[in-house]
């Protein structure tokens, strides 16, 4: 889900950022605030009428404000694991011989 869709006060982790949707300066600013894949995030407050304004977020231990368009470029996940992490197959108690 996009960061702007994350329910308030729900911890999440940045899964992917669409850097092409941001200007170079915007991307650099977000990186300086610690926004990168794997960073912990939490939506704290939405400003504006009908949630069309800025979004206050906790990134790590820092609280930042970002435009709604920036939050739309950030995909988050709510579970603390990698999306592409393979499941460990059950060997059924047998060990492989070398």
C-alpha cells in the first residue's frame, strides 16, 4: 500500500520508493531524512480538508512532514519481513548428506 493509505499510528516498513515520481531534489531530501527501502515509518497526522494536505510521519526516530504526492510514491508493508523472502521448505526431519 502507499504511505498515504497507511492507517494512523500503524508501524510499517518502506518496501519500495518510486524515485522516478520525484524530482532529484525531492528524492535527495527524502534520503537525507532517512527514507530508504527497509526504513521504519508510521503515519502520525494528516493535514488538510479531506486528507488532501501534508502527512506527518515518523521515519526511524525522526518526525517529518511530506507532501501527499511524495507519500504516494512510497510503498510500505506492515509486516516485518521481506516481501520476496522465500519460505524455508520443511525437510520433514531428514538431513541432506554431502
